């Protein structure tokens, strides 16, 4: 049995390593182009780009590890079945339970390791990437801006820019939000950022534009002021400083999420606010664990399906893997959406996909063992 176990694990290892490398590369490649744009066109330091790439990797792995294990299981056992090695093992008195047990154990161990990845490594990298992006924005504000998009980076302002080239801006539209009354509207043909290192301030110098200023006595009346040059001082310390960022649910561990839920319940805010935010945090708690155990349920489903595969081509294994993945994530994200809206409890919405795959896998496996 030891020789057989090592043989099966060896057959599994190479498809697993190859699938993990391919899936990770495919999911990273889109982000690589974005990071390259930040470095080439927006002047972000190479060291910051490398850190962002590093922080992105745990998030990608949380998806690619289960995908790779599923594909490797399909490819490995499809080959064993098509080469009649499974039949030979059964003829030698070796049960299919013993044939698949090493892979199931490996899948369970990977799932346990994924709990640590999703609960500890991923939130830390998520939070670190947010802080790094904030730091990049403080050193180079244009790197944080996207042309043609309304941006709320600076507290109290909504900014839209038609074109960004280096530190120069063209077609600037700014809504300066007021505590009372309508917002001031500022339009300028061009502008540029002027940094003040160490002071936590950024000056936005606008050229050739106008300001629609509401009358404080009658907010329905506006005064139009034209300008050649207009300097706006933005408090970057409060708006985009890395120290000002608050943790979002995805940046929290399960312990932190539970503590946040307890604070929400004693906050005295409206029941609707508490319910909505509690659902969001409960959904995130269950998501961290359920996605970790997707490796295990994928293996339970893939193993009997692969053993029943008679075709030799590896493409059939990839095709079945794709169907399993699409159905799983459709159920998972659909359930999460329902849970976030409060239609169903978070535990039901998030775990439904795992439960369906677990039951399906056990039924298929029991049928294989009986053969």
C-alpha cells in the first residue's frame, strides 16, 4: 500500500504544480498590466510595485489552490482509469476507498492550511496593500486617480479629470461638498498637483476656470466666479494618509470580525444599520472558512467522476473541472448576495455550495466503492 500511495501522490503532484502555476499566472497577468501602467505611466517606484504584487498573491492563491487541486485530481484519476490501472488495482483486491484516501487526506490538509491563509495571511496582505496604495497616493496623487471617473479620495471633494499626463491634469471638475447647502462646483481647463513633503498637504493648482458659489443666504442662488489661477489646499494627512485607513471586513481576521459585530450590537445605531453590517461581517466570516474547504469538497466530487471517465484525453478532465468550478462559484456568490441582502441567513448562503458538493461527492464515492 505504501508503494501504491506514493505512486498516486506522485501522479497527482505534477498536474497539481502545473495547474497551480497556470491558474496563478492567468489571474495575475491582468493585474501585472495594471501594475506596469502604474510604474511606466504614473511613475510609481519599482519597490512599491513589487510590494503590491506580493500583497496580491495571497488573494490569487485563495482561488487557484482549490482550482488546481480539482484539476489535478481529475487529470490524475482520469489517466489511471483510461489506462485501466484502476481496474488492475481492483483486481488485486485493493478497494477504491484505499486508492482515493491519500488524495482526500491531502485535500483536507490543504483545506486546513487554506483556513490560515484566508483568515491570517489574506487579511494582512489586503490591509497592507490598502496602506501602500494610500502611501503611493500621498507621494504621487495622480497614481491614485483614474481619468473619466468620479473620485472621492480627498475628504470633502468629488473629483473628475478628463485626462492625466504625469502630474498635469486636463478637464478638471470638482464638487466641494458643504456641511449645509449645495456643493460648490469648480471647473478648470487644466491643473497640477504641488506636493509639500512632510506637511501632509497637497496643493491642487487650477488654471482657466470658474467657480459656482452658492449664496449662503439663499442656496438656490449661485455666483459665478472666473479665475486664471486658483489654488486649493487638500489635507492629504486626513484624506489619503496610510494611518487614516480603517479596516474593512476583508482586512479583518475572524476574531476581529466577531469583535466588530459585538461593537455594532452595542453601538446604539438603528436596527437596520446594525443588521446590514452584521450580515456583512458574518458573511465574511463564513466565506473565509467555506472557501478554504472548497479544496476538500472539490476532491470528493472530482475523484469518483474521474474514475468513471473512460476517455483518455486530458481535455475531458479540464472540461469537467470547469463545469464544477462554474457551478460552485455561481452557488457561492449567489448565496453570498442573498445573505448580504438579508434574504437568507449568512451561514446558509455561504455554506450551501459546500453542502451540495459534499453530499454529491459522498453519494458518488459510495457508488464507486460498491462497484
